[in-house]
C-alpha cells in the first residue's frame, strides 16, 4: 500500500520524538549501499546547498541620530558599501531603512557578502548618511539594528552549470578568481549536486510559499519562486532574520571581476508519499551538469555532478604542506584566495575556507593538495580548478537542520500555496 502522510502527522511524530530523519548525505549513502529503505521507514530528509548566490540582499533599519536632527537620508554607505535608503522616508525620525545588495561593493575586495557576515559576527560597522545639508557618521553593530532581514531574489537553483573558456587567452568572470584560461585549460563549477533541495523535490510537491527552511543557520521561509525560475530550472526566493544566523555559512567571495555573496539554504523534505520518496533517490550520476562557454554562457555539452562530488575531496583546508612553500615574494594563494582564508603567517583559517580548491592550482610549488576532479569535454580531460559551491558546508547545514528536528526545535510547515 502506498504511503500517504500529512505534514501534520509528521509533526506529531517529531513532537513525540518518533520521526525518522536523515540528512541527504546519509540517505544517499543508504541508497548507494542498497540498504533497505522504504517510504514508510523515512519521515524527513534534510537537503541543503551552500554556494555563491548573487541574488542575496538585506533590509536593515539603522538608528543614526536623535529625532529631528535631519529630515531624511539621500544616500547611505555601510563600510563604504552603497545602500539604498527607503522606501519609507522616516522623516525626522533619526533612523534610516536601507536595502543592501549582496553584490554591492566598496572596492574589488569588499562587498555586501563580507558586510553581511561582519554584521552577523557582531563587528562594528561604519555608517555614513548624506542628508540634504550634511554628512552624519556613526558606528553601529548588530545589537543597534532595529531590523535586520535577509532576502533573496533568486537562490538555491536546482543546481547550476560549469564554465570553460574554449578560446585562447584569459577571460575575467564572476566564475573565476584570476580569469578563466583557455582553450580548455580549466573549468569552474557550481552546484551541490544530489543534496540540492530542488533536485530532491523537482516537482515542488513539498516546497511552497511559507515552507519553513534554514538560511545561514537561522529559521527562514520560502517566499516563492525567484527571478529567472522556470519549470526546468526552478529556484527560490527566501527570507530570514539575520540575528540567528551563523557567520560560517555566509560571507564574501572575491572573483576576478567583483566580490560575490555566499549564502547557505537547507530545506526539510517531508516524505508524504511514494513519489516524493522516489525523487529523493536521485544521485550525482543522474544530475546533469551543463557546461557553457564563458563568453556567452550558453551550454554546448554536459557532464554530471559525479565528476565533481564523487571520489573527490570535499574538504581541502587541511592539505597545506608548509615544507613545500617556497615563500614567493608575492604568494598567489594569499593574493587570490577568494575568502582571504590563507595567510603565510597563519596558514588556513578553517572557519573562512570555502573548500573552493583555488589554492591547489594557484600555488606553483604544489604546497596545497586536493582532488577536485576532472571533466571530459570532447577529447579533452579538463581539470576543475574552482568550485563555487561548498558541499561540505551544505552537508553541515543539513545536519544542523536534522538535529533541530530531532531535538523538537524545528517543526515543518504546510505551504500556504504551492509553486506548481
């Protein structure tokens, strides 16, 4: 008999401590090992992704002065990053509401993603407000903010694609840290593969408006589909308060053209029927990886995510061999590490390393070791030199969500409306 469960019934099992919950990583291992598993034996699978998500932004309400000190803000900067005041004018209230893009930047090495992480870390932020007659400056931290909410216009794509330069030369791009070399000398990949939430619920049978999720470790909700979402390649628009976020799941990522924003999203998939259970069995080998020309971003061939995430190293930050370091005048890794996680004096900062693997190919002496995999394109075996998704960190967020469900701290929600 086919399983038919409701979210309310699964929540009752969670409250009683009887729910069977797996992370996507755990569930896929069960499937790979051909261990017995049925829809009746599983209640929830937590899926996640951690990646560069350009569609990330934040809405902040910032006290900057006493009442009646200024009429309204014309322009606002946070650590020199431009923010958009409004839409409410807050006339003579001494506060400003601002909208900050995750891709906004103060300079090439500091952008909105860096700012969001520093806010969550509780660091001091320099605020500059241009009014009609003067500049007001003050320093604030997370505790001073009256409102801090993250929102994404598009995020958690049902995986993404890989990029290669088929031509001679080097092309600067947000999909590289130093420029993508050609022809076919390297490939950059994005996408968490088989643990991606939308890959595990491709028909959006359980994910809808109002679905409770986790964003950077904090409780969040699905608003709806995001911009550029389609039936074939859906993505989500989500929101969450920043106060409960964990800085290690977010931050800035410096590319060869501009700083980008790291965001992590976890979604619980309730096993409400056999169809949902069947979709959860998808493997990296079955998840298509379109490969596009970096010049026009049009896919011309495809691989699959097994080339990226199977039999490769999910983590590389422990594989620095200091004995091989030649102490170059200019350390390429220190210069180009996209999360500034490496310094010659301190080594690799584990809490900042994105496991992107750029260091492996940046160091001419081979002081960094790791297997990122290779992808076959026609007759060429092209090395992956940059990963803009962090599978290890996504697994960690899925575990965090699972633990909250098991500890009865996180209940599932019935969507207010479905997206399909």
